[in-house]
C-alpha cells in the first residue's frame, strides 16, 4: 500500500483482469448505440457461456466487475481505452474476434459498430490482415 493510500484510506484501483476485459469488449459492441440493456447483457452472456475463460464463473460477478471498471471513465465510449490493458496479445485478439462476432450477429453493422471495431482493432493490436480474415470468416458464419 502506498503512502497516499495509507494516509487517505484510499486503495489504488486494480487493473482489470482479462475475463472482465473480455466481458467489457463484448458489452461495448453489444451497446455500441451508447446504452447497454438487459437484452444486450443476455447476448453477451450467451457468447461468454461458450468460452473456457468463463467456465464455472458467475456471470453476474463478471458483469459487476465490468461495471466497476466502467466507473473509471466518463462514458461508455471512453471506456474502450481499457482494452489496451489485456495481459497478452492473444487476449486482445480474442476480444476483437468476440466483438466482431457480436457486431455481425445482429445482421446489419451500423456506423457506430464499425467505428468501435476499428478502435478495438487498434487498441488490441490486431493487424489489418488478421482483422480482414476475422471479418471474412464471420461473414461466412452469418451468410444466409
């Protein structure tokens, strides 16, 4: 504990864990319109339930952790900066894949989702070729 924390009784903010950051990335894309409602949380939970990182974890606790992390930012849009805190490049890539999957799962990708995905690509250090491949694969997944 640092001097300020001891004197003021303030504890420094902990860096968010990768599982919280993955949930955050998915919530950001689900709520690209600026708000996250119950339906969007249910979508994220459905995606998360398929991932090894979330086996035997309480999704409500993960959502609460993501909400606590959001409080560090002035807005949902600004909170995308947190995605630069992944512990490994592989986790950033996974976040990008999940966000793109959520964007494309809705059918139509709007301008907000497109801009957000570009920002996520940069923050998660996903190169252009990888991003294009991910989008192409997901387009095949959702093609009718």
